[in-house]
C-alpha cells in the first residue's frame, strides 16, 4: 500500500512548505500536494511538524561503522558503511578507495559492482581517490602507491558497468587525452591531491574534468602570481567544488569567500569520513594509527586523515559556520551532488517521479528517520513518529 507522509514541513523547490503531503509508491515520490487530495487510500505517517528533507548524498566516504573501505573492499563492508552513515541522513553514497595497489582498485570496483547488483541500500557507485596523485600534495595518502595514469589503466577505471564512477587524480599525473577518455566513458573526473599550475588545470577542465576534491585541501593554493588549482576552481563557473565543512579542514571565512566566487549550486558537501563515524575513535590506515582528537582524525604527525564528519553535521555546519539558509545547505548535500554525478533527474529533490530517498529531521537536524527507495530504515529512532493506517 502507498505511504502518505503528512503534517511535516517539506523542503521543496522554493523552500520549506507546511500543509503538504508526500505520497510514496513503488519506491518513488508519486505526488506532493494537499493531504486531502493525495493521501486518500494510503497509509498515513504523521510527521508531527518535523522537517522532511531530500536524502543526503555523500560522494566521499572512506569508511564508517568501524570499517575502512581499503581494508575490506567487499559487498559486506560496503553495506556496513552505508548503514553507519544512514543514521546521519545519508541515503546515497560513493564508497571511496584511498590510493592503493591496482589489485585493490580492481577488487574495490568488483565489490561495488556486486553490491549494486545485490541492491545495497544507498549505494550509487564508487569513488577512486588516487593513486594518480602528486607527492607534493599527498596528505595522508601513501606515496609508495602513487603512479602515472597510463592508457592501459583506462579500462580498469571504466569497468564498473553499473552505477557511477568518480576518479580523483592530479592532472599533472594524467595526459589530457586520458582525462578525456575517462569522461567519454562516463567517469566523473575530479582534481585532488594536486600541485598543478593554473594552466595545467585549465587544460584538464577543457578536456572534461568537472570537479575539485575537498577544495583548498591538498592542492596548490591561490597566490599573487600563480592562481594554482584553487584559483582554477574558483574561476571556472562550470565545475563543482567538494567542501569539507567541519571548521578544521578549511577556515569558515575562507569557505565564505569561495562561496562568493561562483554559484552556490556548484558546491557539494562531502564528509571524507573515516571508520570512526558511527563507531570507535581510533583506527589504522594502511598500517598507520589514526586517532580522533577534538573531533578530527589525525595521524601520529598531526596530518589530517579524512574526517570524523557525518552529513547531518555537515549541513548543520554549513548553516552555522557559513551562514547559509536551510535550503541552500541541504541542496549542497542532496541536489548538487546528484547533479554532479549525472543523477539530478532522479535524486536530490522532493518532487513527483524522484526516488523516495528522504530524511526526517528535527529543527537542529538530528535525524529521526530515513527512507531509501521508499523503504524505512530498520534502525528507526525511538522518537520517530509512527505510521497508522487510514
């Protein structure tokens, strides 16, 4: 039977609206409108005035729930990572492989393919972050894994066959013709961990690169005589910029300046989350101990190692630290990432025909319930309003 979500404040195009009902049918949003018009014959769920938002989409998820994707690139690990992040409103995600051996890259892609075909909730594809990166901007990545992108590796990076593939690379480590080949095959190519010049970045953008991975972090900065990767990102109006809004990776003032340089719909919230999200504090990354200090993941030298951020907190921080309104912040976590990976006609909005990926949240963005493809979470919060038949 169809489900009608009633008595919520629904975030639709144009902002929050009261007095709307959202009818779910067959995993999709069947209708949005007045309850008396669209809820007849459906099971009603009284949302008790809480926020109903599009589900959050996280394009950079290294781990969660105690699981690091590099350590366990398997369908079971992917499902566990998805479960951990769903508790924080993430209804779509790309498990992200940090620079590793090519055999591990292949295993990760195979595991994502199997998990997609098995219908793992929320899984949208894979993010391969490296190993085609710059030693100068390595961050916490293991430089012994780094290599140039060669033509014979394009088939590997384009082998997923289902879902979406995002590849983060340093443009100086990949000839423009190879970037173009990846894009022609449907891969989203992003610049990250790169020391490229502005000219090199401009060439990569002209050959189809369309995104910047965690803007400002691990990339050549904007300076007076060389705009660098940051300058290219802020100058190019076509491309998207992933941002980690935890108050530690980038100073909020710097991000507010960036938001003045290009349209807000070109910014995407990402977590860069590690296994500590939804689990324990300490973990290991390729044999190196990582601890969480003051909510930040660092190695023994104090180098940032991903984050301890979840998507609900990222949206909350975008509002509090960047002074964005709810609609803009949520769009950065839903509509914008959907558009980036070519799924803007299916995900990221509460509108008829869209997949019923939804988040029920309180005013302070505590997640009460999620739906993925119209299916409620098996781990409903005790305080979530109950459904009743009408």
